[in-house]
């Protein structure tokens, strides 16, 4: 069964100098069985790569970074305990 994931939010936070410091990306998903999922993932400056800023990366790049981070959260470590 496939979960269709959609970006439903993209917002930015700024410092006192007006520089973009991070982005928040919201996702929602729905599958054919009516199950849903939602997440809000923070993308930080250090995730962008060397020499890149929020001013010179696209919304798609930010969304892709957030999706990658979300997937990493969903893959538990083999020694993790589910509570």
C-alpha cells in the first residue's frame, strides 16, 4: 500500500538581522485505507551544505532535505525500544 505524501507548509525563521536561520516543512499523507500521517520537520543551515544559504537553495531542495530527515526518523535503530 502506498502513502501519498504532500508538503502542506513551508515557513522560515529569521534572526534580528533578517537572515534566514531555519525552515519548517509540514507534510501530510493519506493512503487508500484512510490512514494518515503528519510531520513537521526543521531544516537548519548546517543541513544545506557548504557555501549554501536559504537564500540560494530552492523550496524543492528544502523539501527534499526535510523528507530525507523524516525518513531517517522513521527507520529505528536495531537496539531501540518501542514504547
